[in-house]
C-alpha cells in the first residue's frame, strides 16, 4: 500500500511594502486642522494669511485637498452635502468655524475685497487650483439654501470681485438657474448683490461680454420664477441706480428676442402664403402685446418681405418684379406706417436696400411712387425726406420729377382751398 507523499512547502520571510510605496490615506480632517491652525495664527492679517497659504502649499497636498482648502476659505470648515459644516465622528454637536473665512467676515467692501485678494494670490501661485475653484463656486451656489442670508450676500459680493477681475469663470453663475433656488427667490437675491459689485468694478460692456462667453446673456430672465418672467417684474427685482445698466441690458435683449420671434413667424406666414389679412392681424396683435412701436416694426417687415423673394438678376426685370410683390403686401406695410417717423424710416430702408443691391438702383423711384399710390407713404413724408437732403444723389435725382409733381399738386390744392 503506497503512502501519500507530503507536498513540499515554501518557507521564508514575508517582504513588507515600503512605507513610501503605500498610498497615503486620504485624511481631510487632518488637512483641515493644519490649515485652520495656520489661518488662526495669522490673526486676520491678510499678508500673514497669504504667506501661510503660499508656504503651506509646498508641504500640504493642495491638489488632492483642493475642495477642503476652498471650503475652509469660504465657509470656515469642510462642507457636508447641503451646505452645513461637517462634524467629525465622535465629537460633540458644537460647530466650530475658522475665524478667517468669507462667511465670518465683516460685510463691508474694503474687508470683503481683502478676501478676494487672498484668493487671487493663492490661484496665481497655484494655477492648478483654477479648475477646482470654478467647481467650488458652482457647488457653493447650489448650496445657497444651506447658508443664512448674510452668508449668501457676502458670498455673492466676493464672487462679484472674483468674476469682474478674471478670478474664476463666470460660467459658475449657471448654478443660479437651479429650479429650487429660482423658486425660493434666492437666485434674484444673490444676483442683485453679485451685479452691484460687478458693475462697480467694471462697466456693462464687460459684464455683457463675460455673460456672452458663458452662454448666459439671454438667460437673465430665468432668474425669476416662471410665473414672473416679464420685463415689469425684472425691473422691480433689480430696481436700484446701481443695477440700472442690467435693467437696460435685459430690456435690449428682450427687444431683440421679441423681434426675432416676430420675424420668424412672419417668414413662416410668407412661406405658407397666408392671407394678407391674417398677416396684418398677427402684426397688430404682436405690437399690442409687446409694446413695439411702428417705426421699429416697419424695418423688420420691410427686411422680411424683401428676403422672402428670389429676385431676378436682370436689372430691367427686377423693378417690375419688386412692384408686383410690394403691391400684394402693400396693406401689410400700411398697417405699420401710421406715424411720420415710421414712414421716414421706411424711405431710408428702401434707399439703403436699393443702394446696396445694385440691380434695384433704378427701381427706387418706382417703389416710392407705388407706396404713395397705395397709401403706404404720405405726401408730407416724401417731401420732408427729399428736402432734408439725406438721400443719395443718384436716388434724389430719380425722385426729382415726382417731387416736383407733388409740390405742384400741393400748390393747386392750396389754391382750391
């Protein structure tokens, strides 16, 4: 009977992994304690705070602990989800906050600007923190409900100093459009404080350019709850002399959006060859609803009518084509030339179009005469435009005989009276 042979075993000493090869444990609490101690020892001296943060970066891993570092500078400690300060396991319920942080700062421009300067120096020294800084700003805005009113305002003002001076991206403001913030009115409250500082630092052109780069220039109305997104409510929400440029900016954007919407609908109606009466009814209703004036609408209507046709390239034929087309839609033009200002605006637009499109150059006089015949233009408007001498020489010459005829007719009418 064969006996089972025992298998050989390997014996020896187990080799331990060297300490430097082991991944260092992530310990944000220890990092926080070190940073808080350094900030506390600076006793609120901005120069000492900046020197500490500058030198600490060589021994503390800012890249790994970017979020806790920025949480401390803004909120005084590490933030838990929602915006409350994080508590360590096993500690009592008392919350301690680092004395040097934005939320604990005195709310005055000189003091808050010092906090911005600390952030500016930190990001200039450690460029790799810029992405984390943008993410931190977006997070803080999303957590607004977790902060008290004073903390929200101070955060908005420091953010105003930052974005106006290129520290952090304006794109972080997109977090303000979160539905829960808009609904609670926190978005408007925050935006007011933000824009007040921003407009003191820079002009509205700079603000507009930054908003455009972030794709937010057309979204400001969305800061208001959905049932209050009107220009009237916007003006009431941003009513102060410091914020007037923002109101004017939004009013202009609103006007542009309204015009785009009207033009798009008008183009659609022309493509579908809708009845002229329906087109006139749409224009009048839109003017009543939006408050647009006839001198604004006439430019839009003229451009849309002229862009709706593929024009003949032969000069001798294009005038007849234009007269036929404009005669059909003359009622549309008549509906928006009720004032002398609108009529003068139309003559100028016709002049510009004919001068810029050389095939139409000889059609100018025929178009003006047609508009007089179908009551789009009045005799007074034509004579005023001609006498003002603002027309192109070649076009004034075209209209010379017609103007003389109008003057002669006017004299005869005066004699009969």
